[in-house]
C-alpha cells in the first residue's frame, strides 16, 4: 500500500537516460518513449497506482502524457485523473510537460458529440481543458478522419484551437497518406503548427507502411508517434504462459480479447521472443526498439499497468540497431 503523498520532488537526473526526438521538422522534441493514458487511468485503477505510474515516467524523462476526451472508463475519467495528478504534483513542472489530447470519437449523445465538425471539436477541447484543469494542451489531435465533414472545416477548427491559445500544436490521428497530404496543404495555408501523426504501428500491424502514412509524413517533415507499439501487450512476454490474472485481457478486455491469442499468434510471439533473447532484450524492449530503428518514428506511445513496465520500456533505448538478418526474420515471422 502506497503512503499518501502531498508533495513530489522529481528525480534530479531525470533527463539523463532519455532520448528526445524532434517532431518532424518542428521545434518540439518528444521523449522517444511516451506514456499513454488509454488504460489504467480510469475508474478501475486506484489513484495511488496512477500516481506511481506518472512519477516513474517523469522521474525517467518521459515528459509526454497522451490523452483523449474519451479515455476512461468512464469517458473523460483519464483526463480528470490526469488533471488531479498535474494540479497536485506537477504544477511547478508544467513547462517540462507535454500534455496531448484528442477529439474524434463519440463523447456525448446527439449530433454534436462525435466525428469532425467545428462544433464538436471546439466544444470538446473546452471540456478537456476543464477536466484537465489546464489553460492549454500542448498538442490537440483530430482523433480519426471524418469522411462526412469537409476537411477544410475540421482543419479550420484545429486552427482556431491554436489561435485561441488553447493548444500549442496540432496533430492528426489515424489518417492515411493521401488524406494527410490534403490536410497538410490546408493547415499550411492557415499557418497552423501541425507537427505530428498518431497511428497504430507495431511489429504485427504494418498498415502505415501500406497506406502511405509513413512515407508521406517523412516527406512532409511531420513526426509520427506510434500507438499500441506492443500490440496492447501481445508483443511482450505477458502471454507466453497463458493469460495472467492481472493482464489487460483478464481485467479490461474492452479492446483486447482472449480471441486475439490464437495458437498461430502465440507461436509468432514465441519465435519473436527467441530473437529478442538472442539480442539480449526482452520482447517488449525489442518491439519498441524495432519501431525506432529507422529514425522515422519520433516516439513510441506505450501504455503501462505497472511502474516496472515503464522502466523496461525505456530499456529499449539501449539498443535500437538491428542486423539485416534480424529484420528479415522479424518480417518472416510476423507477416506470415
Ligand atoms: N490515437 C488512437 O486512436 C489511439 C488508439 C489506442 C491507443 N492510443 C494511445 O496509445 C497508448 C498506448 O496504447 P496501448 O496501451 O494499446 O499500448 P501498448 O504499449 O501496445 O500496450 C500497453 C500494455 O502492454 C503491457 N505492457 C506494457 N509494457 C510492458 C512490458 N514492459 N512488459 C510486459 N507488458 C507490458 C501492459 O498490459 P497489461 O495491462 O497486461 O500489463 C500495458 O497496459 C494509449 O494509452 C493511448 O494514449 C491512441
């Protein structure tokens, strides 16, 4: 049981072991490993546990916390809890932190609580700031493309978010290459500091290599932050011997069900684990290192249910170099 704490003094050497990468050609640097608040910051997790996660992260140079309006459970709770943490412990360190949030999925009922209208995005940002107890977020994302709203309207709302001082930078999430290219042209015309794409990318999921996002972001000088870099825990040693009772599949299977653990998937995980062991890494470390090895990804956005996982994930930075044979073998196993 953790003792109640009213004050927090971050570790003095917190920046020593972290790498900071520039978001594309922008001025903003992000830690190579960021912390996601999608899971473990809602009503299921004790406050003291959340506090231990963020203290561990910040003490080891993770300066970037990633949220969205709908993270929970219940929707909004992750922002509320992050707000409590920031206002209780990080007030003096706000300028050492990058706080991101998003809008684009259903947040409230009726026609104005979802997708990509100006009406929804700007109202949602105000609600997020209220829950977070902040005057501004560092990055405000459109969470997913909305084919029914003109791209000009959605990008115009992002421009207003910046002009109003409620966001410093903007990002796009789950866009593909061609839509990113169109969006960038509009945002350039509006002089909006659009700096980063947030997409799912991991050893198993290569969508952004196929839909043009990775190539386009690199060409346009935009950053990429990769979500679910551990495939929600599958690309770790978590499930090698069954489903642990404290794992995401067992405790909160809203988005990761045991049906994902097919015999074929488990075999792939075992073979990838063998490569990691031969490299002197855990599978989690190798999976994160793999994402960073070609220098295109700015930051890997990992979740964590335990402080130790955060430390393990930062350990990935000790070796992000792969031989051609290792890369080929990882492709052969993961893409079959
Ligand atoms: N833009 C979007 O549409 C979108 C979508 C999804 C997520 N995201 C963002 O991306 C973040 C990360 O997503 P994610 O949680 O799916 O990421 P992930 O890093 O792929 O999975 C995190 C889970 O993996 C396990 N884990 C983490 N480190 C481990 C380690 N060292 N050893 C063993 N197991 C480890 C933990 O699961 P256990 O609970 O089993 O311990 C943890 O909760 C989210 O929090 C959110 O900020 C964005």
